[in-house]
DNA sequence: CTATTTTAAGAGTAAATAGTCTGATTTATC
DNA sequence: GATAAATCAGACTATTTACTCTTAAAATAG
């Protein structure tokens, strides 16, 4: 079970943060990313292609090729990545799956979940990838392998 | 995509709340539940059997048989149901899937997610099924079909 | 121009999740 | 006891998600 986000989305989040830890413009190969993050090679390749098509990354073939952020890390949030890979369906569905659940015909946790949903959204937008990459470089943080 | 909870778990939540809307001890058939909640018959049958094995429901075969809550609705929370069907893994995993993420080696949203996780837990335990069934009976609430 | 290193693309496979079917068993009623 | 109405059990199928493989194409360096 991969809670909240799909596997591809989790991998995308990790990969983009990893790229943000590099100097701006520096390119990183799939090989390096999959080794550092322990993600299956060809699977991550697909995901990075997807992020490239969606305009979040740029790619270059050949030796010294690889992937880099298409825009400054400061302008990217986790939400951009989630939006690109999983979409924003989680902002809409009833948490218990009631088909009729809606604003004027709510289920009994509709309002609590609405608040939580907002908090999740806030978690995804309140900090940018540059700040997060800064964290990850510190020894007390996890992720880079 | 069935956010946060699996399909079987969503169906279980719906079914248990539906049962809590009945008079204590009254038995309800799979047929009635699937008609009211629009859930596939045989699939819900499996889920109810599971909840019965886990001790949340009691079942009776034969005409006038069906399912009922094994204990007073006041003593059941959504968390009991989630625990029985999906387990509590969502309280443990890193939201971005970082393998190394933990208390003393956190990812950059570790703390925000920890708070959110607690709020989700609170949403699941702060009200019991009796209260929620009470809500659902009111015309402005959704669920019973 | 050739060899090498990288991504691109698309088909294919595997595993997990969701949902179905059939037949047996239990219980109540006539 | 026979019949009917319900759950129980387990095998089966379908769909979605996760992951792999192969070949092509682009870029660099010699």
C-alpha cells in the first residue's frame, strides 16, 4: 500500500528533490538517481520522461546528458509534482467513498476531512523544493542515500 | 484511485455505518446493503464475512438471517474498521516513500505529515458509529441511498 | 565517421487489487 | 421433512498498478 500518492508519484517527488540538491543546470543521469534512491531503473526512466513532457524537467541525450529542473527550484512545490503525476482527485473524493457525499449532502466526516484535505494541500505548497533540498543536504535529514 | 483507504475498506465503513442506523440487534441482509449502498453483491459478502471473523459483526444464516453489529454502536469507531480491513500501515510509512525516513532521520515533510497523520487518526476515533449513524438519518446527510 | 553514452518510445510481463461465480451449509417456516 | 432464504468458502476472472525489456534516436568525443 502506497498511502496518499501512487508509487510513480512518490518516486517523482524523491527524484525532483534529488535534482534540486544539485547545482542549478547540472544534469543527472537516471543511473545516478536510481542508485541513490534505490528505485527500479526503467521505471524511473518512464516517470522522468513523463515529468519532462509535463514541463517540469528538461532532458538531454548522450554522454554528459541527463535530467535537470526546467525552472528554478524555488518555483517548484511538491504540489506541482503530485498534480503532474497523480492529478488532484484526492481533493474531491469522499474519504469513505460515499457516492452521494457533497457539500450540501455530506457524510459524517465530510467537514473534518475537508479540513484535513486543506492541510495536506498546505503541506504540499507551503515550502518549495529549494528549501527542501537544503534540508536534505544536512546530515540529520534522510533521502539522498 | 481510492484515496487513503482501499475499496474494501471504504465499503466496510459504509456498511457498518448502515448497520448502526438499524435498531440494535436487527439483522440486515447483504441484498439490502448492496442495494442501498450500490456495492457489488459478492464483493460486499466477502468483506462482511471478514468483519465477522474479525469480531466486529455477527451473522446468521437462513431466512431472517443477515448481519448485525457484534457490539453496541457506541463502542465502535471508524478506526476499528480501518484497522480490521486495511491495517494501520498508514501510521508508519513516509508520505514521500523515502526508505530512510524516520524520527531521527526525517524527510523534509516528516513533521508536517506526522501532525496530519495524527489528525487523520483523530478523525477516525473522535466520534463513534452511533453518533455518525444518527447524522446519516437526518435528511441533510448522505449515504443511506 | 564511428564508438559510446545517454534518453525516448512502446510493447510486454508480473503482481496486486477488485470483483464474480458456483456450490455447500445453515436456519426458519410450512 | 421439504423448501426457501440467507451466509460461507474457495476458486476463478478482470482490471489496474507496478515494473521490465528491447530497440531506436540523439549527443558527445575521439
